């Protein structure tokens, strides 16, 4: 009996080249005759372009050409938005190079093409652009008034309004009844600050236009979608475009985009007939790569005096920024289904207004809508607990779906297939030492200790495995949510797995090898996983939304199953038995009731040589499969944070962080653990460190890593992580997805913990990030308003 | 444009003599002139540490030095760390502790960790975290990086560390 690969902490196949410096990031690439690009970007957040004089730049040493918006107006098209959430949705045209006007600081107004990157950058400063400045709208409440318009031509800042009402949808009662009959009503406004994905590898694109196809290497999460969208946007036949995502240095949603810079690099390569490369600087990346979050949440929660929630009403203002990127408009909608989280609310209404402002556009960032929703509801559950004077864990228990109640159709209309919130919470409470920490908290309060202790709780669930294509269609998304895979059996019996889900750090090569090794009974080492090139991986919908294993992995298994079916036919022929008598276990095909067997490798060679195959058998074991999920998957977990707050300085320290996640069946615990750690770091960063700040003119103030505080090692604690395992029932493996879990749960856990430490001093809310100055200011304000009890 | 200067630098045991512009950064010299693309650029402000190399055995951020300042010095990059086909203990430790995901910060992290251990062979967890403060990682939350540095310091990484090792396993990490 061989050891099962699924569940085994295999070390990663991906590591060898990355730890030795033999990496293949896009910017590492040099092609013969390659030219280099640099972008001229608008310093103004909103302005008309009155003239551009590029003559000095054109005569600068090494410069080959300068492209302005006017030069490429006929070819550049408009960058795509694939998610028109309503038929009436308003969206401005989105040229890769601005033609007449700019709508955010950092927008590209011209592109220098030169023989070296340095020569291109030197010439940027020689392009003389005349602007006529226009008033800017930056704040969501201001944008709602429609007094200053981000795009005057649109006549409004409102892109779309999207509503879900459980009364109308028939998934629950009307919210009006719940609010009118409320024994307890909690009303709050939460601010989801603007964040920057801040992947470590700056975006980079190399385009070679010299072959039959235009070959595009790009630091992207979505080579397949990029291929289709570049073709549609630029009017190039799709068959003439090949996209390769080589090593990609992180994405977190930030590389789920069809960027102006990618389109411009294609235009420049076609213009010059030479390979062209563009690599952004970090300040360009922070300024102009899409941002995330940026929402104002006005929420009302009604409950009985016993703490049973009766309704939730959400009014959301969502900042689109200046344009609609690939899925910008849909991000709040992904959150709409998650506000009710793990709870049994009888009534729910969600209304979202998508608004334009003169800032970089927003789009997917790890969790995309779901962290915002989880934050709001988990903050509200704590507020309800405070209002009623009961333990916040108790309030959650009173309202959550119990494990006997699955499958459970929620008030938002989703069917949760499985879960066990009681088990995850019990394990977290035990690991955390909840009662001991509560006792210590009481002692510190009593002693008036300058360093107070708070306990932050967050439970969560999320919809993962994006996505059933029919559901996406019902939500007006342009594409489906399936994934494709191919399993190729080489003549030696070695296996090549081609996946449409393109990895950028997630470890697909290792995990997919484990899946296939188990299914086909071949050694882990004999499996090679290929991805990220539209020439080898012809079909795919790429990597985002914790979909790779639950959708892409299922496609891999389905393809492997087809290989087995084909091989059985050959095995039967080779062993002169009937197909019905062939059994397949651990890589061997045997005839029932005999000791006759043949291995997959032997069958592979027989299929390759094709000398003696059954009549009509196509000499090939390779198999394709496309998997379209029937439902989402719903990972969940309970996160607990012990937060210390120095009331004299506002300094916040994470003393202990415990999380128990239930991500279903785990293929590789090492990889799962790593995903949780990284997710926690990003969620904690939102709670404590990161914010994209603009000045009154719309210039990004946090424009470098000096000011945009991506946490470093001393800023984060050692995490205690554990798992419970309740298999998903909607896929054959029982997996649920893990990429976003840590990010979703950790933000409210931290903020709830900070507030729990200082609530007795009269502090009821602190805007994120909870920096020392904000915490200190909140404490001071509470003193002056007499908040101290 | 200022006139170019001739420099001689030993990089990963090979001596190079080149004419360079005085403004050329060491990291650009390594990547663009020597093709040593294992050393990466992640920011413009000396914050992220992706470009960390050793200059005469001590870690420096190669985006914060001009190539001319390396004249007459010895530079080691991530590409020069493995010896005779054997991974350096830190490289092996990063692999065994799953201390990398996308891998972009990894060369700088490993070079900084090596410098840290040379200064302080038995650091505490806090000393490791503080010692890596100048290197940003967006994927791992640092926990496994800290564990890797600890493992390298404790000598608990596998001795059989070939450059192409990909079939080792551990059953200890990450189990609930």
C-alpha cells in the first residue's frame, strides 16, 4: 500500500529555481533588439490635456519613438470592464493612453520607447504636457452629491446601484418589518480604507511582435483572460496572441487586471516592430496599479433583547476610482452575499451605490468584497454583545447555523453545503486560553493598568471556488467560472498535467502532482505540471477567488479519470479480458480474479507504439476535462486575537493570535498553512498599518514603501494555527479553498480586540488602520467627552 | 551624461572588468550587464530588500549602491550561494520550512538571513524578526521565514541538500 499523497506535507517542487536565483520573472527577460518603455504620467488628478510637445523627448539620446494618446487613438480601444452589474451601468471610456483628459494622478499620457530603460526614463521629463486643471472629487460622500464630477461627460458620479432584498427575493422577510419591530437596534458606519495590493514583484510586460503570433510575457494572474481581452481591446485576432505568465511575484488580486501598461507595450511593439519591455517602478505601481477596498458601510442590525438578530440592512458606498477595471464594479456584489455570514438572519437588505472619484481605480484585492462584509457583521456582533452585556462568543452562538442544519439556504440565497462552526470555535477557544485571558483582562481593568488587554473575535465564512457559470451569468458577469485541465501520458508513463489555473506562488505544481499521483498511482516525482502559457494551456480562467483547487483541481481529477477509462480499454485488449473485468488500483490494471496485471506505463507505451491496439482505438491516452462547479464552497473559521493597548501612547501589540480554519479536505498542509499565514498578515495590515492616503489635490501621499506600511517581520506575531475538517459536499475531493481565509477573518478580530481593550474607557470605534495616533486620539476624545466610566 | 568609469568587481567568484556610467546602480549592473537576474528589484526606496547581496561578506541593498562603489570589492549574490551543487543551509532551510511562496523576496531574504547569522549565529525569534526588518515579504506572513532562519541556525536542516531537491517531505509542519 502506497502512502496517500493527498494530505501529505510535500515540500514544493516550485522552490528549487527560486532559492537559487534561477527565477524567470518577466523583468529578467531580454530579447534581441529589445526596446524599453517608460511612461509619462499625469501629476494631476483631474485635468484636460491641452497640448503635448514631445519634440525634445524624441531627440533625446537613445529614444526611438514617443507615443501619445492621439497617436494611438485609432488602435487602442477601451480597456475592458467584464462585469456590468446593471444594464444601466455608467462607465467612462478607458483609453490605455489618455487622449483628451486625465481622471487620476498617475494616468499615462505618453509612452517613451528607447534603447535602454535609463534612456527612456531620462526622456520622460522632456515631454511637455500642458494641462488645464479641473476640480477633483475624492470623497465618497462628496461624490454622492454629484456637485463635482469625476467625469463631467457622464453627468453623474454614480456608476450603478445594485440591490438585494430578501423580502423581494423570497429568501427571507422584508427588512422594514425587522427594523420597525426591533427591540435592539445597532446602527453604525464603518470605513473600509483604500488599500494597495502591493505584490512584491512590480508589474512587467515584454512583447515580441516578430513571430507569427504576438507573444506577451506579463506579470499577470490571468494569462487566458488577458489574451482574450487584449485581442478584443486592440482588435487583434485572438489566434494571433500568445500570453505567457512566467514566474509571477505575487498578485493578491492586484494582477487580476488588463492593464493600460500591457496594452501600451503591445502597441509600442507593433509600432516599432521590435520586442518591447515595460517594468514599472514601485512608486508607479503604488500610484497606478489598481487599489482595493475603499467603501463606506452604513449598517443597521436589529435584534431581540435576548440577542437573536432579526434583520440586517446595509447601505454601501463603493469607490470605483476613476475607471471600471476588469471586475471593479462586481467587487461589492461579491460582498453582498456574505454580510449574513454564518448566521441565520430572517431579513436582509443590501443596497450598493458604485461611485466614481478622481483616484486610481479599485478592483479585486485578496477577498474582494468578502473581507469588507465580514468586517461589518463581526463588528456589529461585538456591538450587539456590548449593548446586551453578554459575551461576544455567546451572541454568535445564539445566531449561527448549527452543524445539524446543513445544507442551509441563507437569507442571501446561497446554499451552504457544510460547516461546523461549533467545532472550530471550541478548538480556537481552547488553544487561545479564552477564560484565562478574560480573567487577566478583568484584573488589568481593575488595576487601571496603563496597558490594557482586549480580546478580539471573528468568525467567518466565504464563498469560494469562483464560480458556477450559471450564477455568474445571473449576476451579469461576462465570462463563466469553469476550469480546464489536460492529463497527458508520455510514452515512458510519465505524466504531464496542464492546468488553466495559473499559479503565482500558490504551489499548484506540487499540489496538482499530489492529486494526480494519487489518482493514477504514479510517483509524485513523475508528474510535471504545466501552466501559464496559452500555447501549452489552451483553455483556462486562471487564478483568483480561492478557485484553483476546488475548480481547477476538480478538472485535473476529471481528466485523470478519463485517462483511466481509456487505459482500461487497452489493458483489456493486452490481457485478453473484457473491459468489465478490469480493475484499477494503485497504478495497476488487473483482471478480476486473476494475478494478471499491467501497469499504466506499459499501457502508455502500447498506446504510443500503437502496434496492437483494439480496433478503432485512437492511439492516445491524453485526456481533457472542463469542470464547472454546481455550487460555491464555504470555508469558515474562528479567529481570536489578544490585543494589548498602551493607553498612554496608543501603541497596539498583538500578544496572541489563534485561528482555527475549516477549509475542508487538505491536499498539502504545508501549503495551506502558508496561505493562512500570508492571509493573516494582509488582514492584520488593514487593521493596523496600511492605508492609501491622498492629499486634497488627489495626489497619492503614500506613494512609496516609506509611507505605505507593508508590515515587516517585527510588526507581526507568531500565529497559532489549527484546522477542523468538514468536507465540502459539492466537489469530489471535499476541498473548500484557503487563499483568502486569513485576510477575511483577521481584520475584524484585530479591531474588535483593540476596542475590547479600551471600550471601558469610553472608546466605541476607531477607524482603520488603528495606528498609535488614532488610538491615542480616540482615548483622549473619550476623556473629554466623559466616556470614562 | 558623465563619462564612464572602469571598474573591476568579483561577483560570485568571477572577476569582471567593465565600463559603467557613474549613475549605474549595483543592482542594475548585476542584472543588466552581468545577467545576474537572480537578484531582484522590488522598490525604489531601499525598503523592500529584494536586491540584497553581500559586499565583502556583509549584506547591502544593491539598489542603494552605485556599481562604481563596488570597484575592487567582492560581491556574492543568491546565484553564488550554492557550492559544488550543494545548497547552502539557508537555501535548504527555506525549502524545508516552506519559507517562500511567490519567491520574489526570497533571494534578498536568504542573503539578509545569511548576514544575520554570520553576525549572530544563535539568534532568538525576536532577533531574527528585527534582523529581517528591512526585507519585505507579502506572501508568507514571515512565520516560516523566521522558522527557516532558526532551523539553519540550529543545524536542523537536511544535510543532503542538492540543488534540484524536490522530493523531500516533512510530516510535521502545518498539521492541525
